[in-house]
């Protein structure tokens, strides 16, 4: 198949991990006879430096016309002055809003070879397989902001329609998994959470085959650590989802491991690792590209409907996590490019085996 993919490497380690993910997509194209064209555009701090704005019109237009968008990360100390008039993160938020990608899928699995890196006891990490569905285009991120010398506000607003579409997505996804949805809110305090909870309850009636539970976000933060294997699909609002998924990454062993897919109604999705620009390790060729490479696998699955290719990448990543090499964040010495090469080698070996099997 033909597909046009826009890449937004961004700042810090973004370009390093995106390059690894693009190399893997190129290998997929060669191996499976697809024609993928890649177009690089600027977003974030580097776009502010070059064009004065974090999401230049040309970058947005390219993303809107693409079959899928692969993003690295934005932000960094250079652009983090609290009084800065324009910020890299605004570019990312504007892009998510413009693409209408309201459902952010963040899968968490704990690889057995890495269980020792987790702060939790190994037995708690068996069978951890959670799919977080984070609402991505509403809530406090997008409400009105005000600021005077001594007061600031961030409005947190949700409409029923905004809640309904992401919650339906979560229930639909649960039907292909273990049929269990946990909805996380703060309905004991927040009005938006009460609207969220009553909407979830109404929608759940359409999914009698899916078990629903509600959990308050503070206790959820604790339960995620004490009983992570209990959860299947976890759906929550924007800010809670941001925080809980970085917490979840600690179970996996590193923030560098987790991918994400941001989806709207069309097939054009936005794919990015959940980590940031990691300024402390940027430019050293040591960032873990696994989250970015697994995001590329999600791109193949969700935007291009190339399930076999996605599985082949995931198998290659699994092989490298099992046998090494590993980057520093997960206890190894390997560089970003060495992991890229190891995943490419495992991918080719896997494809050879599959070909031999089917021929
Ligand atoms: P961060 O995710 O960049 O880094 C947190 C810690 O995790 C650091 O110690 C970092 O070295 C480590 N880490 C992150 N990714 C890694 C990888 N691939 N391999 C190995 N280690 C990795 O979070 P932060 O430091 O809070 O934020 C830095 C900047 O990134 C901020 O400007 C923030 O706004 C931005 N950010 C952007 C995105 C995004 O573009 N999607 C996401 C999160 C944060
Ligand atoms: C993420 C990031 C972003 C968010 C920031 C950079 C705007 O933390 O993708 O998780 O909060 O959504
Ligand atoms: Mn985050």
C-alpha cells in the first residue's frame, strides 16, 4: 500500500527516537512491499526558533493531509521560562485539537525481562496488561486561562459529547480485550467528574457484556501500584490520564518504553511515545527508542490497518527486550542507534521465519 507519513521529531531526544522509528517503518515498507513517503515538519521549540511559532501553518497543513503523523517530543529548558509568551507545548496541544484526536491510547505491559527494574515486587507484575484511554482534547488543558499578578485560573470544562465519544471508544476497545472498564474520576469533588460519571453510567447500559467500575483518581494512583494486574481498560480525563500513565511507566521499568496512539473519527492518527524531550540525556544517543518504535507499530495498526506488520515490529521489540541489548534507563549500555539496529535485525529474522513458514 501507499502511505504518506508526516514526522515531527521536535526537541531534545525527539529527533533521536523518531529517527529509529522511521528506520523501522522503512524496513517494514521494504520487506512488505509498501510505499511509505516521509515528510519532516517542525513543531515545538525548534519551530519557535525557526519560525516564531510552535506549530507553523505548513506543519499543520501537512499533518492534516497525511495518512498518519509520527511525533517525537517537544519542549525543554530553553523555552520553559514561566513568563515566555509562546511555548513548545502549545504546538502539541494545538495539533491534537486540530486533528481532533480525542482518544489517546496508552498500552502498558510489563516485560518479564524488565520486571526487576520496577520498584514493585515481581509477583505483582505478572499479567499486567492495561490499556489507558486518556481523553486528549478537553479538560483543564483547553479551558480558558487567566492571569493577573497574584491570581491564575485554568478552567476545566467537559461537555457530555466530549465524554461520550471517548468513553464509547474505551468500551469498544474493552470488547476486544478482557471486557472490563475502569473509569477514573474525582466525582466526590469535581463537577466535571460528576458529569463524566453519569455519562459513563448511561453509556455502560449499551455494553452489558462489559464490566464497569468507577474509581476515584487518588485511590487509583495507589491501586495502580498495589494491584496493577487487576485492570484492563482504564478511561479517564486529560490531566488524570497524563499523570497516571507516567506512573504506569514506572511499572514497566522506564518512561522510554511506552507508546501511544491518538485517534479521532478519521483514520489519520497522531503517534508518539509518552515521554518528553528528556533534556537531561538529549544529544547523547542514549535515549530509549522503544516507545517511539512501538508507536510506529501502533501507526501501522490503527492508521494503515497493517496488523501483521505491527505484530512483526512488536515481536522484534519483544526479542530485543528479552535478549538485549538494553539502553541505560533499563540497566544496559547500548545506544539509541544500537537498539534501532537490534530491532531491525530481529525484525528481519522474524520476517524470514514467517516467510519460511508460509512458503
Ligand atoms: P521527560 O519525559 O522528558 O523526562 C523524564 C525523565 O525520564 C528524565 O529523566 C528522562 O531522561 C527520562 N526519559 C524520558 N524519555 C526517555 C527515553 N526515551 N529514554 C530514556 N530515558 C527517558 O519529562 P520532563 O523532564 O518532565 O519534561 C521535559 C520536557 O518534555 C518538558 O518541556 C515537557 O513539557 C516536555 N514533554 C513533552 C512531551 C511530548 O512532547 N509528548 C511529553 C512529556 C513532556
Ligand atoms: C504528554 C505530555 C504533554 C501532555 C505535554 C507536553 C503537553 O506530557 O504527551 O503526556 O501533558 O499531554
Ligand atoms: Mn505526559
